[in-house]
């Protein structure tokens, strides 16, 4: 069976997410790819090289704002809807890749992605700044939208932009993490929560 580099990365994503970095041997990954160990090493001589490539593609690249959201302007209410749509589309793509019919631990597939994120913090070299950049980008996105809403008279003028942005971001991130332990992020509920917070802050 012919396997290209992209297929190796996608199969390795599933192995790392459902097992973990330490347990996932090169032989285990090669088997998932339909390769011999020598075939896998042809693409990635070291397991760490493969892990870094998987994380770069499915974490850092996927979570870049320009790859996740498509904002077309409008009101803050429309911003919330477009934000949630971007979250939903990204989640669906990742879940589709992780859901290959193999669910060894009976978890929802959102949880497997968070499991991967925990490993990123442990095993990806010098990762703290890269993770901090993802969080900072999201906060700045909310800050920009909230500042614009204040200037347009949509939101109260006494709001602290940074604190308000942090509140919206933490509702999303906290809900996503908590619900990954069960059936995965409830998109309708997330949209409702964000709009409820907005209703309390409107001018």
C-alpha cells in the first residue's frame, strides 16, 4: 500500500491522541500507517520529529486564527456567531480525522484532542511561548471586537476591555474542556452562553 507523508501525519495524529507520546512506539505508528518501521523512518527518523510535525500541522497551524475564523464584520452579535461557526468547523474537521472507528477508551473524540494538547505541553520542545501565542491571539481577537463594540455604542462604555475579553475566552475554553469529558462541546449551548454574557454588557 502506498502511503505518503500526509497520510503518515494523519495516522500518527490518531495514535498520539488515543495513546500518548511515551506509549506510542515507532512500530505502533508504522502499523497504523500500513508501513514497516523502516518505511516510517524513511519519512521521520526520530519519533520526536514526527510528533513535532503532527503538532505543527494539527495544533499550531489549525489553531491559527486565519485558518479557523472567517469574519465579515458587522455587529458584536454577528462576531459571536462567526466565532462559534469557526469553532464548530474546526472541531468537526478534527473529530472527523480522529474518528476512524477505533475508540479504545470510549472517550468522545474532543477529549482525545485535549489529550494531545496535554502531551504538547510535556513533549514539544520549548513550547511555552508557542502555546502562549495561541492564547494571546484569541484574547486579542476578543479585545478588538469588544473595543469596536464600545466605539459603536453596542456595549457599555465603562467596560474593561481586557477583563471582558478574558471572560468571553474563558467561557469558551472552559466549556470546551469540561464538555470534552462527556459528549464534546455543545455548540448551541456555547452560542447561547456567549450571547447571554453579551446581553448583560450591552449599552
